[in-house]
C-alpha cells in the first residue's frame, strides 16, 4: 500500500518518489521512463544515459535528490512533486509544489537568533508562560534554553521545556493544540527588526541561496503519480547574484519576501518545527 500523503509521511513519500523516478529513468522501455527522458530531451536537446541516487542525496548535507548522466557527466537533480495531476505555471519557480528548496535551522540566521532572544525575553524571562500554564520548573537561562529547547531538532530537553510541552502533548495533556499559538501569532506581528537587521538577513539569505542553488544542475517537477498518470517539467539551474529588496509578508509565522535577480522572489519563513514555542526554530527558503 502506498504511503499516505500526509505531512508526517512527507519524507517517506519523497524517498519513494525519487526511487521510482530513478528506476523509470534507468528503464526507458517503460512508459514512465520514456516520458521522463523525452521531456528532458525536448528541453535540453540531450539524452539521459542513466540515473542514480548517491548515498546521502536528499539529506541535510547534499542539497539535491538524485543524479543523471548526460554526455558522460553526472549532473545533480532536485525533484519537486505534487500529488495533483495538473499543468505547470511558468511564472512560478521550479520548487513550486515542494514547499521549500532549503530547510535550515534558525541559528544559521541572524533572524532566528533575534526571534529566539525576543521570544525568551517576552514569554520566558518575564514569567508569562510560567504564569499562564502554572509551570513549576524554573526558567533556564537564555543560552541553555537556546541550545536545548529553541534550536534543538527534536523535543525540548530542559525541565522547563519538557513541562511546557506536557501541557500540549501526551496522555492527559490539559490544553488542546500544538503549543503556544497566541504567542506565536503575536510575535509574527510585533517582532522587532531594524533596517540594519534586515540588511544582515538579506546578505545571509543571499549567501545560503547561492550555495544551495549552485548544487542543482537540473530541476524536475512532477505533478501526479510517478507510478501512474503524471506530467513533468525539467528546468535548467537557477543562478542568483543579488537581492535587491525585502519586505515583511502578513503570516501567522514570520515571513520575509526577497526580490532577486534570478526571475523569482525568495521567501524565508521562520517557524517552530516541534510545537509552537516548544522547540526547533526553523527557517525555510521557498
């Protein structure tokens, strides 16, 4: 049975899709393989000789999903898929349908560190969360909370963070929902960013986008079921050399939109990855 198309199963679905794509490309006698290869040749006037998925591809250190051999050289491919069978909008970037092209920890960015500091001061050091949820464990100092709760890629590990999490998760949790939504929404509206902060964030996003995009020689979008009925679109690599502007976008998370010189804007979304206000501050580039 195919994996359910849910958020919790996203990684498993992506892995299965990439495996199916590589198998199809290596079997051009099949309808799926022929369709993928024909679309590539129509776009680039070259043939795909073979495909492979190197170990670690699609992980945090390798920002591509598989490789194709073209004219004797192995080239990196980023896959973005959507389950709905539909055409493609040429005005949208090739990562459309796959949500983001880079998923990074908040501590990589000044934005993430500023957010964490302001969250701590407003809701933890002030005692606001402790009072609201009648927490008994004392608040950790900022550095401890930052490392063991806010930026941890998993559940919080301080006694304070664990107790706060227990208010929403686990059997008998007294509160519904997935964390501190009211505080998250308030932060999205009132996060303080100076002009200097914005310039720093622009420079950081540019550097990361340049590095990540440089690892992708081709983009492959697939709408539909790669094992059934689908349409596909191959795109060339994207190159970014400048960010010329940035603006805040209304959102329940913190969302910034950057004007670029590559033909598409980039959006950076700051979000909590493991419960609102609980742990794992992330920043996606999309």
